[in-house]
């Protein structure tokens, strides 16, 4: 991922799913797509560390579910429509990632049916937020998911736990 083209200063902390206190000293902004296997890797591998940091009030997570045009990620765009805001969002995202291999190859209509009938999720009125996140990503020149920002640090799922701890001052 070429981070030199990303304009981190154009990334805001108000669009997206907020997990944790607004008073936390660090914010981590995560652009993800629920169909992306690399986003799943990031989510799974960082979850324990980030959950603890949020619980301790050290970090606020802002998850931005980014709709992508790429055919293989469009199923994630559909699943994004079913994720509520905090506090249940993390559990719903976890459910979506845990079942990604099941719904990931379905038709777009099949993904919606899976979300409703299997995961028991309800479609959310978040079209405006999804559009704002997509516009924000375009303005900031964020092309790939996952893209994660902590202050002036920009990285993807390949960040080590030690690097992440350092970026978050943990």
C-alpha cells in the first residue's frame, strides 16, 4: 500500500461507528470492508488489544465501513447496510467476519437474505453515512482496505502488535 498519496488530514473522526470514549487520548480510524479478507485479518488479530485499550479508556475506535466498487467487495457493501451503530456494532461485525466464507460468494440479494435470516440483522437507514464515508475516502485518497490511521501513522493489516502498541502509546 502506497501511503504517501493518502491525505490523513482529510480523515475525520465523526463519520463512522464510534467505539469508546470521546475523551480517550488516542483515536484509531479504520477503513474496512466486511468482504475483504485482509480487513478480517486486521479485525481478528487486533481485536483483543483494541478491546482492552477501549475498555481502559485509552483508545477510541472509529470504524468506517467503506463501500467499494470492486466486484469481489460489493457483497461487503450489502452487509454494511445491516450493521447498527455502537454498542452492538462490534458484535455484528464479528458475526459478519466469522461467516464471511459462507456469504462471501452469494449473490447480492443472497447476502441481504443471509444477513436477515441467518444473522438476524435488520437493514439500517445508513445510506447517508455510507455515502459520506465513501466521499471522505475519495478526498483523502484512500484506495485500499484496510487503511488504518492513528494520528500521522497510516498502515494496513500487516502492522505488528508491537508497532500498534507503540502508535497507541500502550
